[in-house]
């Protein structure tokens, strides 16, 4: 811009001096032509003046053309400055967006790292859970399975007798683990553990109905009930016992007592292993 301003000042100075020279020359030419006669010397001077006058307008025409070029150049420079300003603004905006994109990319990288960490943690937990499931499946496969359900008889009433008798529940519906022997009426614990045992007693005669529960040779439970004449009556009992492997459980009908059983399975004996010890 400083160079352009300097050039403009120079052009203005030239224009001023040219205007003064052009005005003075014309006045003198007029005066000579009006008051003096033309001599050969004057004719030569006149020719020189005419040549100067013809040359001077050409110079000023070029100066004016140069001035116009300077003006156009100034306009062009201003246009370039505006374009540079717009481009600078665009560059600043682009830089801002680039910074935002880099920040977002950094955040995405952190999120991806977090996801990878959580995924690895989930995979570890999944492997641990699968290992635990496999262990439980192995334990469940290896753990003894014991469960039985039996009914007394289809013959009807048993008793009363003059002595205690062991009840043989001969109708076996379930005997997983084969721990119950229908020929003897004994349940034998195959492993050390906690067992749940249950029995139902039905009577149809007037008098006492009931059973003893024996663990090996030890009586551990006695249940009875007096039945009035007519119809049938029931009672059900259960017991949870800790048994060693080989311990036996059986039910005994006391002397002078009776029980009843038929195809409807009124009197039953059942049990299962809850868990091993």
C-alpha cells in the first residue's frame, strides 16, 4: 500500500507540472503569432514547439493510462485483501473444526479403550462363570442321586398282630440309586448326607393305627392315632436325618395296630437325599 500511495503522489506531481507547461507554452505561441512576423529562425522555433506540443499530449496520455492502471491495481489489491480476509476466516474456522475433530477423536479413542477394558472384563467373568458352571455340572454328575417312593400293599388291611412286624412296601414306583429294598422294607443310605423321609399311614378299622420309625436298631419316631368305626383315616409325618453310609431306615407296625392299603395306595413310604456331607 505504501508503494501505491507513493506512486499516486508522483503522478499527481507530474500532472501538475505538465499542466503548467502546457498552459504557458500555448500563451507564448499566441503572443508571437499575434505581434511578430515569422522569420526563418522563428519558423524553426515554431516547428520545434509544434513537435513538443505533439509529443507532450502523448506523454500525458501514457501517464493517464498509467494512472488508470494504478487505480485498477489498487482495486485488485483491495479485492485480494478481501479474499485473503475471507480465506483467513475460513482457515480459522477450519482450524477450530479440526481441533474439535481431534478432541472428539481423542474422546472416541478413550471410549474405545474403556469398551475394550470392559469387554476383556466381561470375557474374564464369562470364562469364570463357565468354569463355575462346568464345576457344578461335574459335581452334580458325580453327586449320588437318591430318591424313592413306595406303597404298602393291594391286599387291604394289615393287622392287628400279636407282635411287631416290619412293613414291606412292595409297590415300588421310584427307586433312583436302588437304595430301597422292597424284599426287606429297608432303606440303606448309600453315602453320608442329610435325607428327607416321609410316610403316610391309613387305617380303616376301629382301633389304633400307626408305625415306629427305626434307624438301624434304634427307634427314633413313634406315631399313632385312634380311629373310630367307619370310613378311613390318614396321617402323614416326615423326618430329616443325618445318615452315615450304610445306615438303615425301616418302618414297623406295632402289635395290636393295623394299617390299610389297596390299589389306591393309601399307605406310602418315600425319601430322598438332600445333600451329601
